[in-house]
C-alpha cells in the first residue's frame, strides 16, 4: 500500500472560503485529498512527493489575512476505503437525480443515476462544490450518442455519469498512477467498461484522441490556462467545454487564455463561496 504524509493546517480565522483556497493551493503542489472542517483542512500527499519548500510556497501564496499553522505526520499504507467509510465519505444526492455512494454503503437513497465510487485517495466523490457543479451540468445535457473527454478524471465519476447519461464513448485522462488504477476500478464497479476508457497521462495524451462533443476539465486555474489550447484542439466545432476547479473571479483569467483558442463563454454557475463551472462553446 502507498505511504502518505498527512498535513494538518489550522487556519485562524477559519472559514469555508479559507479552507477552499488553501486546498486549491495545496492541490497545485501535488496534494490529492482534502478534508475540511470548522478549524482548517487535513490534506494528503504521497510521501515521495512531499516537500517542505513546496508547502511554504503554497502558504506564502495564501491571499487572505489569516494565520496558518501546519503539522505533518507520516501515514503508513492502509485500507483507504475503510478510512473513507469511517471518517469522510457519506452518500450524497446531486440535483435529486444522481446518488453517489461507495460499495460499503447500505442505506442509499434512490435516484435516476446510481454511481458507486470507492475513492481510496483519488479526488472526486461529488462532495466538493466543483465536482457537484459539473455533475449538475452533465445532468442537464442530452448526451445521447455524444463523445466525451474528461481531463483529470480522478475517481472517474464524471466519465461514469456521462456514460450513464447516454454518451456513446467517454475517455478519462489521469496523470496520477494510483488515481488511474482507482478510476479503472470504479468504471468496472459501475458496469460502463464498454463505454469508458481511462488513460494514464497528461495533456499530451490528447494527441491520440479524436475530438469530442463535450470536453470536461475540473482541475485548477493554472493547469487549465496552460493547457487550454490542447483542450480546444480536441473539441469539435460547436462542441461544449465545461471547466471548473476555480472561483468566479478567475473567469477573466480563464477567458484570456480561452478566447484565442476559439472558445466563447455561454454561461457559468456558482456554488458555495464562489466556486464556479464555466460553460464554453467552440466557435
């Protein structure tokens, strides 16, 4: 099993906005999973990826007037499904149409789409505002016969939902090897193996994929702006792009990179303390 560093960051004064911002900054440094609470956030990163200098840089970029106190502890490999079951992951319903739960849950609400996610240490259970924002968009789309690319697929949740909602083919791309394995497992758990491919790689993997009708990237602002031309190259003319993992006030920065790539804003939705899902169309 994989060994991790558990980072505990206490924030004073603490707020949902503060914990969300810190989680986003840590994600840029390789942290994979986050458990926020009323005092701060607990974050996890693979032991071999942990860097005190990177942590100092993340905290140094924190924009709010808060005091952040950190302590770290090495966590030996363990049954992460058991950890999520005991402490973090509870069944949720998104838009009253999609229920997301793990294989260890027994009392599960009924919904049109029933998705089983055993998250281990991969990000994306539907609890975070950005994931649920994208889920809501997918639920409102007619994906019958459409093709989908899901960049940074994490647990595979968005690819799974796209396949359940009628997509003829969904391709998820994940850079982290452990998350890639987890996504493949979740695809199988949901019986959509014949409609979903999971590829290990980064944006360069897009070169070997045909342009899709829908392109999804729920990552973070810096990665999106850096790779958006590659994203646009794998979207058909008139196709839709859903981008999330950033705040509403980041939209001008995203559009500065998106417009030269031939993308125009259609609309955006907001949840929580300003997290947004930006919907674009390729001209």
